[in-house]
C-alpha cells in the first residue's frame, strides 16, 4: 500500500510538473513583457515586442488546451523576445542620450566680423 | 489455402482490414495536407523575410512580427497534428504578410542618398553651380565671389586700397595728384610738375623765355612783354628804342633822347663828362655880367639841357692868379651864378644846375704866360651824376677876366 501511494504521488508530481514550470515561465514572460512595454518597446523594438506578445498569447492559448510543453516553449520564446526588446530599448535610448549630449556640448560659432575690411595681404 | 481463404472471408477480419486500409489512407491524406501546409508556410516565410528592412522603414514591424509568429504557430500546430489550427494560423500569417506588403506600398519610396560631388574649380567650398565667381576663390556669403568692400570691382585681397575705390591699373587705389594741379596722375603727363589740364597736366612752355608762356604768347619764338602778348614791341626806325618809348619812332635816335636823334649844336658839344664850349663866355670887365655876344652859345647850352633832360651840371667859374685871390674867387662864383641864372631864365630847372667859384685854384695851364692865364680864365659845364652831391665850393670868387 505505501509503495502504491508513493508511486501515485510521484506520478502526480510528474504530471503537475508541466503547469508549475509553465506558471513560472509565463509569469517571467509576463513580467518581462510588461517591463518592455513600460520602457517603450512598442516604439523602439516593435519586432521583438510584438513577436513576444504573440508568443505570450499563444502560450496562454496552449495552456487552455492543456498542452503545457508547447505552452512552455512559447512562453520561453516570449520571455526571450521581451528581454531582447528591453536590451534594444536600452541601447537605442543610450544612443539618443549620447547624441543629445554631443549636440549640447557643441559650442556655438563665435560671432565674427560682418565683413573683413582689413588690409588684405599684398 | 482454404484455411487462408476462410481467414479473410471472416467478417471480423474483413472489417479489420477495411479499417486498416481506411486508417492508412486517412493517415496518408493527413500527411499530404500537413506537408502542403508546411510548404505553404515555408513559402510565406521566404516571402516575408526579405521584407524586414522595408517593414522597419515603413513602421510595419508589428504586422511583420505577427506574421512571423503565425508562421511559427503553423509549424507548431502541425507538430501537434492539428491541421485545422495550422490552417487558421496560416490564414492569419497570410493576412499579416499582406498587411506588411500594403504598408510598404503606402510608404513613400526610399530615398537613396545620392552623393553628388559638385565641381568647384576655385576650391573655395562653393560649388561652381552656385558660385558667381567660379574661377576666383570667394566667401560663401558672397556667393563664392571675393569680398570687395569699396565696390571698385577689385577684390579686397588684391586691392591695395580696399576701402577706397580705384582702378585696377592702380591696384585698386584711387589715382593721386602728386603735383596738386587738379589733374590726376594717370592723366597727368607731368605728374610731378603742376600744369593745367589743357596741357595734360604739364606746365606751358616758354620757348622764347620772355616770361609769357607759349599758350598766350603770340610770338613764341621772340621774347616780348606780357603787355604786348609776348611779342616784342615794334621799333620802326630800328634805333633800339621801341616805338612806344620812341618819341621819334620813324627817325633813328638815341635812348637818352627817347629815340630821337642827337641834336647838332654849332657852338657847343655835349660830351660824356662835360658840355664843351667852342668859345669862352664873355663877361663885362671885372663884373659878373654876361656879354651879349655869348648869348647864342648859352642858348645852345640851354637847348642841350632841354635835349638831355637827365643831365645835371656843375657850372664852375675859374680865374688866373692875378689880383686878389679872395676877390677872384668871389668874382668867379658870381659869374658862375650869372650863367646859372641865365640858363634858369631860359627854362632850365634850377635843381639841375650848381654854380661854384674856384678862383685861381684849378688852373689848366701856367699862369706865367699870358696864353696860360688866358686859358685859365674860364667857365666850365661839368656833368655830374644825379646821385653825387654837388661840390659846393662856396660862392664865386673874383679874378675872372
């Protein structure tokens, strides 16, 4: 009897392993996606952001069909794309900041004489 | 053999076989549809992939991403064996690919930056097409032409006087006027000597050196006064006294007589230092009264004074040494005075005549002989210079015969 119970519990745990892993991954993907959106990914990294969002939705859809393996794959893909989108946003914003700084540091041209009526070289 | 036929002839086996065949056929059919979908998805992906750059440019990356994902989902569904869903994702993928293509179509054509290197012959940074002076370096603000502050057409870098307009012949400086004659040096043939504009800035010449310049000299080769337009005064009688000063312009004469001929005297002779008398002046004995027979000669003397208005004379009375010396001196002075008075009476102005009596002091010859004494008794007319004061020898002395 105890041997049977242990076997059933193990089987249950293995069976429950899919949703647990899925839950963990879908939450990570969700968080990453939300962060990416807040950072402005739809503007700065639309390809990665929208693909992540599509994978994320597909992962949830697969969950509804209890196909956790595919759901985890899609959630993982969604998470990767969301992180990639964040990196791209960071990179692009840094570039913008540098450009703005350089523009601010460029000294204004010194006002010169309107004309140069001085004696020219002979 | 029969056993075999029996086996296949049993209904259960027949049903199994038909089911097996149907299953295999169904599997083959499903496999065929799956392959078709997979191929279509691959074709769609190969259509989509090259659109990435354009999709990015045209902000169609959302559709691109969704199309990409839907194609992935097709494969995923096929792996799961769900062809209807795969078909649905394929339809979605097609829709998104179409969206991408439409957005790219609507997007303005890509502007390919064309770097055109414009010619700039004078290398002033202003391309020739915009350069008003393509062969002369100049400032961009001046449309590629050099700055010309004084506007004389000569750029400042070549203009010696950039603030004063001047011709190029003078390096952009205005012409000067060194001799200040009002004729600019470029028009002045004598830029260092003042001269009128009419003679191109050169002074008029004076060929005959008469002080009258040739432009107003009617006789450029003959000296003449300004009053006669640079021509010499005429001298009809050629006596050296020009007609305007010649009282006898048609008779040659002497300058002392203003061009008139020297008069001819019978009894006297006008010399340089004296008026020489042809005979003595006779007086009454022991008196200072002129004898009548000397009047003619003294008339000629008076005439000489009129003819030579410049001469002045000292009338000297002299005696011999006989008799009282004092009295002789007094008498000689009185006789000189008498002659002077005669001449004044004849019109000679008194200031031209001085009468002096020397008595016996200046004999001409020896008083020892009668002839000598005769020669010593005399009256002389000595011409004196105007400047020299007359020798005032005091009143006349007696002793003249």
